[in-house]
C-alpha cells in the first residue's frame, strides 16, 4: 500500500515519522510539498521516501492520499485534485475546520469513485502514541485497511463529524495545553527548589507518575487525589486551594476559545 502525503509541516512530518516507526517502508511513502527545498529537508532525514512537486504523479502511485495542509490552502489542493482520476483511492484529510461536505463540493464528479475520510490526529502520532478522531460520510466498514494502518499510530476514536472538532481541541491543541499546565507547575516548583533542571525533571516525573498510577487497575483521578490527601496534611492544604480556585472555569474558557476558533476556519 502506497501512502501519498500532501504537506510536510509539523503534522506532515509527524505522520512520516509515525508511519516509518510503525513499520511502513520509506519507499511506500510519496511526499508532495510546494518547494524542492522542503522536500530535500525531509529526504535528508528519510533518504528513501519518494518526493514530487507534482500532485498528479503522487496521485498516480498512491493508494491513500493524506492531505496535511492548513484550511486556507485546502481550496488550492482540492481544486488541483479535482482535475484528476481518484477512482479507487482513499483521500484522508487531517485538516481542522474543513468538512467532508466542503471537500465533496470542491472535488468534482469526474474524479470517479473515491473514499473520503476525515481524521483528526495529534502530533504524538510521530511516536505511535497519538490520539486520532475519525469521521466519514460513508460506511467505514469498507476501510479496514486504512483504519488498521492508522491504528498503528495511536488510539483511534470513530465519531460523528460534528464531534470531530472536539478532538481537535481536546487532543491536538490539548498537547499544548497540557505542556502549558506542566510549565506552570514547573515554574511554581522552581520557586521552592531554585534549580531549573531539577524542577523540570521533577515536573515531568510527577506527571508521568500520576498518569501511570491512574492507568493502573482500579485507579482514577479522583481516587489518586483522595489517596494522597491525608486529612489535615500537606496535600489536603494544597488541594483545597485548587478546589476553591477558578481553575476549572479557566480551563473551560481555554477550550471554548479554541473551539470558537476552529469553527471559524474555512476551507474554501
Ligand atoms: N499541528 C498539529 O498539531 C495539528 C493537529 C491536528 C490537525 N492539524 C491540521 O493539519 C494541517 C497542517 O497543520 P500543520 O501544523 O502541519 O501546518 P504547517 O506546519 O503550516 O504545515 C502545512 C504545510 O502545508 C504545505 N502546503 C501548503 N499548501 C500546499 C500545497 N498547495 N501543496 C503542498 N503543500 C502545501 C506548507 O508548505 P510550505 O512550507 O511551502 O508553506 C506546509 O509545509 C492543518 O489543517 C491543521 O489544522 C494540525
């Protein structure tokens, strides 16, 4: 199975890394970028992938075509693809804010019978531990080959398209939100520790420890908090400050602002 990738920015590169890590041969990947320089930069890391500035060449040899450009470039890419025979191909869009119906409108009937799937991954697909939301306007049951390829890149959630942008916010943008929270915790620790490297290490380990504990059998976020918050002890004193704060309200505002922004993206 050959995989064509249109766009090699942050997510396009994460996809290439994840596919190769998951066992796809470099030779099975065909990359399309706007400039030779961009493609050469990727080929310095993966010398055996194929690269072309021609989308026609990419389409001709690819079974799956993944579109990884920004919403504002969707029109250009889809207009170009609409002139080609896409019969038997699967088009996968990673674009936030560009709906299946937007894409169907931009692709013409003369493209033939193609499958169209929207996926919303986060960049953790680069090390095969991503979160990927999937929506399709057809029955996904004929797409087992495609789904099993992407399943190798992380945790897959199939959901109605109107819910897909929630994955954009909670999982894709969520990685940056999580990093921001960890950074804030690191900065607070450093007020007590006064050694940036040690504060970094403690922060990443404490978050890892919390994740591993919660993932262990019979544990939950709530149970872990309760387990450590001894009555009248240090943890309880700190937790009560968090409980009385507007932290949840601030997080709601953060996710709402991001959600409003994704709803404003347009692909035409
Ligand atoms: N980054 C994430 O974590 C993330 C997560 C989920 C979904 N997404 C979605 O994935 C898409 C890409 O995001 P990104 O962060 O990778 O953006 P990015 O870093 O800006 O990369 C976009 C790439 O698309 C290329 N491009 C633009 N027009 C093109 C065309 N006509 N033909 C070929 N390549 C073209 C750009 O090339 P140039 O270098 O020449 O400009 C650039 O390399 C967006 O729609 C975004 O919503 C991103």
